[in-house]
C-alpha cells in the first residue's frame, strides 16, 4: 500500500479540465453505443488518455495553466448559471427589472406593493 501511495505523491491529480475530459469521454462512449460506430469508439480514447496523462503528470505549472485557460473559456457559460442558482437559493429577496433601463434590482420579499427607486436611472415604479 505504501508503494502505491508513494507512486501518486507529486502527481497533478484531478481538476475541472480533467472532469470535462471524462464527461466528453462518457458522452462519446454512449454515442458509440447508440450509433454502433467503431471509429467513434476509437476517438473516445483520445480525451480519456489525455485525461490520464494530465492526472499523472508531475508538471504542475503547465497543467495549472491549461486549466486556467479552460476555465477562462468556460466562464462566459458558467457565470450566468451561477447567478441563476444564487437567485433561486435566495429566499429572502425578489429580483425585478426596472421598466425603463432594464437593470435587475434586488428587493426584500413582501406581500404588499412597494415603490422602488432604480439606483441606475432613478425612475420609480410600483411592484
């Protein structure tokens, strides 16, 4: 057990890019089963082998830079998703848009109608 443990010391391990590569591999493998294509079966090995290479690599800086580039490419897709999830989890506030400037405004939930003043355009509306 100690030999196996010492073999993994200093390795890069799993990061977001490795997880994405594994997901791509699984999607390609599932597609291969549906389509029944041998060529697709061979192609699904490439992301898997690259994932293994990255996982067992000792070049931490190079793998870190690859992951940072991947996350920069993925952030325009993930950021709106994170915002929506945070809004769903926020049970104490309600989000509405200003009718004139379309700015999203966070207000405290209440049962009665309130007058809201937009912080951007200073227009007032009732919600």
